[in-house]
C-alpha cells in the first residue's frame, strides 16, 4: 500500500534559508517516488507565522525552478504553509532544462521522466534552468545565495 505524502501539487511550502528567514516554494509536480518539480519565490520572509493559507503565485515570477528530492517536505523541515489559489497545473508546466551547456532536456509533464534530449545553441541553453536532481540542502543554500542578506 502506497503511503500518503504530506504534500501534493499546488501546495505552498517554506524553505528555511541558511542564515535567516524563508523562501516560499510551490510543488508543481510530484512523481510519488521522491522527486518534485519546485518553483521557488522571493522575497525572503522572516517568519511563516500568520501567512495566508491561500496565495496567488505565477510560475513566471519564480526565481528558481528545479527538480529536487522531497526529503525536506517528508521530514517537514520544509513545512506546507498553504495552497496556490485556483490551482491549475497547466499554468505550471515542466520547463525544458539545460545539461552540459548545450543539451536541451525535455521531461514528461506528468511523470518527470526524460522524454527527449537534443542539442541546442549554448546561448539559448544558458537561458534554461540547469538540469539535475538537487537535494534539499543544496536548494536551501542556492536560495540563500539568490535572496542575499
């Protein structure tokens, strides 16, 4: 019997930053096997107390998009703090990613499995999020750097 995950697509969660405060993330996809597609947002917030349970976010406003492990969510180090208002997964598609500076990686929109890879001009590839599977700690460090002190 599959266990119930403590999160689902459309959930908003708080990522503790390494120095102080939090960034917010949205679960856009989950493969049910430990991988989520997360969209992450600034600005830094100092406390998750009193956050509205439903919030408006737009995928285009994310400061980071990545495939990452769900350990932070499972262990509740990344607590679910709300839900995206009027959640519509078609507004939160899996973007193409860039690998090795010149390979476009396209993932299936539902399973997060690679559906194809193709060469791409390196200038275009640099505009895409970097491909890879990021651990929770790496995401926290990256967001801390992106949001500065």
